[in-house]
C-alpha cells in the first residue's frame, strides 16, 4: 500500500465518522427548537405555516422527497398507521425539495395525495428544520412533548416500531 492509498483510506474513515456524528450525534434525547415551515394546501393540509415539532406535543415528522422511491412506501404506511396514533400525537410530512424550475408546490401536493397523504404537508425550503433535526437522510423522527428527539429511523419502518416509538415518547 502506498502513502496515497493510506492517506485516502484515513480521510475516508474520518469523513465517514464525521458524517455519522453529524447524522446521529444529536441522537435520542437531543432537544430541538421548533421551526416555522410553510404548509401546503392539500388533502388534510391547509396553506399557511406551522411550527414543527409541534410545541408541547409528541410529533411524528416524516421527512420526504418527491424523487425518493422508498418515500412512496413510507407515505402509504403512514396513511395506514395514522388512525392508530393516540390522540394528541401530531403527524406532519416535510420536504426540502427545491420549489421553482421543474418542481412546483402543486407537484408536491399531487405527489403527496397520490401516495396517500392526508395530514399536514410542509416545505422546509431553507432546510432549517432539517438542520435542527440533524437529518442525514430521509427518516421518520418522533419528537416528544418536551422537544427531545425520542427516536429516529432512516428509511421505511414497520408500523409496530413506529407505534412503539410513539408510546415511548408519550412516556
């Protein structure tokens, strides 16, 4: 192994470790500040703004992108589990897809409704919420009523795992 390969390997390990720290370093229990996001006019959602996570409430934050194929399955699954969420638990889907050019707000709402969404859907156009939650992928996050990240998971998750996380966040 020459010095260049050794250096490249070391930089790769450091980069992976730094990325993992960034993505998961806040981890369970990290407090987040609510961010005001723009909500869209769609089935179950009205145009306006809302704070995410919802202050004083357990909030399931579904982060998605209209170009993400697994997000379709995740949205359908959330539609199935939504009726089983306890009273007072808020569900919101949020994207930071760039609006303008080839993607419009209407494209987002059409995609959201096509895959079963009928709860608040919002834009995080400056990725402010994504930074606050330390989103490194397209996870579902559960934030408890005190603003702490109670649980996070990247990718499609089972109904049972999500409902268990919500129960844990409720205390």
